[in-house]
C-alpha cells in the first residue's frame, strides 16, 4: 500500500471493464472527498515503469475532479495484461452496480484475453460474476460457429493441479442424419458408467419472448437457445468417459429418438394451429372485402 501520483496512473489501453464512466457517481465521490470521507484504495499493477489501473476508475476521476494530486493505492506487481484480466472480475459484489453492458464488456474482454481465452465458460463466468449461459451467449455472438467458438486448449484445475487440456476433439463431428434438436440433457449414464433409464429433456421450445425494442433476440433468448447446444457437447463427453461406451451410446440413441418423436408431434400441432390461423385470416379477409364493397356502394 502506498500513495502515488494521480498523473502516474495509466487508465488507457482497455484496463477499464465498464462500458462507460458514470459522471453522477464521480461527482458523488468527489463530494464525499470534500466532506472528509476516506475512499477505499484503488488497485494498480506496476510493471517497473507504469502503474496500470485495475480497479477504481470512478475514484481516480473523483480525485481529479476534487483537485487531489495523489491517491492511496494497493500496488501489485504486474503488467497491463494483468490489470486487464483483474478488471474483468471487479465490482461483482461491491461498488457501483454493473449494467448488462458492463457485464458483456467484461466477458468479451475475458474471451479475447490471451490468458482467459483458454478458460472454460464456467471459469470465465466465475471470474466475471455472471452465468455460464451469459458467457456462452457472448462467445457465440463474437465467434459464431467458427473454429474460434471454443478454444482448442483450456486451463483446467483438478485435485489442486492446474494443467492445459487439449479440447480440439471433444464433442467430435456430427454424422449425417444425426438428430441435433436437443434440450438440456439427462444422458441416463451415472458417474460409475452404469446405464440407467433415460429421462426426457425439458422442452427446447421454452425460450423467452423477445424483450428488445427492435424485435432482435436478447442475450437471455440467445442464452436459452445455446443451452441446448452446449448440452450436446456435455452429453457426448459423458459418453466418452463412460466405462461401457457402447451401452451408453445405445441409451443415448434411444433418448434422442424419443426427443425426435416429441418434437415431431409438437411440430405437427404447431402446423395445425398455423393452418387454422390461415383459414381464420381468409374468413376475416372475406368479411372485410364484403364490408368494404358495401360501404363503397
């Protein structure tokens, strides 16, 4: 902990994980300083030349607004990259409440950072203080279905040991004709590899309606849709880890056939409703035309 010059602090080069600075908050902090309130120290990373700000952007701006020349800081050894990675995890449980834009920017930064880009969605979610589904949605919005959608290597910690795992072949490639419409999966395989009775999944059509003004899918909608896709890879990994892979695969095929049957029936019901709606529209169109003709005469 030390006191450093405000002018020595680097606040550029994308170490700020928020989408924007809130001027009202800066003014509030500045007023607090004027009244004698002591604000918590900021956190900076020192690389031997520069102090890179990792946490405390609103406080730094407030100190400047209040005319202060120096500020208390928790100084840690590290580079600009370290400050960036650290910033994605700040304000998850304290400080000014983050907006959805703030969360998205943090996740986007983590997905593109040279260290955290190798993390799993779960690891990034924990670091950024968001859900796995949010990370998955942002990942897809950035990379789509390209080869970069999932890292070919990821950092894994198990049993207290951290190592790099090659994920290039996890999930494999889908064979022609393989069913792809799946919801959250219960594979029917327990951790010991024994096969149990498969359970039908939750309906894949239970996706929230659009909440955006322009009708475009929201992040929540995208996350709900991606849950089914993510479950696909998880289910296959369980099969690969099972002792009796043939039996596990057989049970998964049975389950998928059941899912296809459910979806086929549901699709037939939706088509029937669509046909009824078309017929009703035609009836109302006839009534409209008749009424328009009557008014015209």
